[in-house]
C-alpha cells in the first residue's frame, strides 16, 4: 500500500511539473532556467540530465523551427520520442489541431526542411492545403512526393506560389 501511495504522489508531481514547464520557463537566462530544463528532460525520460542538444532542441521547438530538430533526431543526438514529448509539454496549444491544420503544419515543416524560407514555406503550404489544384499546389505535391525537378523549381520560389492573403 505504501508503494502505491508513493507512486501516485510521484505521478501527481510529474503531471503538475509538466503542466508548469513552458517555453518562457526554459528560455536561456530565465529565472530557474537550469532547474526547469532538468525537470523537463526528466519528464521526457532522460536519466543523464540535460545537455546542449536538449537545449538546442527546446529552443528550436519554442521558436517553431524544425530543421535543426529533424537533423538532431536523424543524427541520433536526441530520440524522436523525446522530441514528441517535448513538443507535447512545451506547446500544448498545438495539440488537438484540425486535420487541415495538421496537414498545413506538416507540409510547411517539410518545405522548410527542403530549404524554403519560413515565409516561402508558408505560402506554398497555403496553396497545398487550400488550393491543391493550382499550379503551386501541384508543384508542392510533386515536391513532397520527392520529384527532384519539382523541388528545384519550388526552391526557386516561382511567383505563382505567392499566396494572396
């Protein structure tokens, strides 16, 4: 019985800590930065404490940038599960997005990884999700599917890919 009480108390503390750690808490130079980073990496299962890769990934997640995060996962500096858990904890407002919102976020990230600037990736993602039969929507689809020629054209950011807000 004593073990169950201790386990429940630990889970309660972890849930409370997760609810309290936000991007502002782990911005370098913020009050209790190191303690908050330690709490955060423990919540995602890192037993050795936080390191420079965690710091960079957390910073990039909070800035809504993805290229470095993807590279760090690819190179094995941090696990994809830890990244997923960090995103869930640090950016809870992104959870529960509509399917269109998820698609937009996914493809915008892919276009940024391909090398488009953030604004350009946004424009192309708008076409891809809202007007897929347009010239840019078709180009975006071909690029996502890996067509090297389409990717090269997309990276030149043709004028027909400018989204009219």
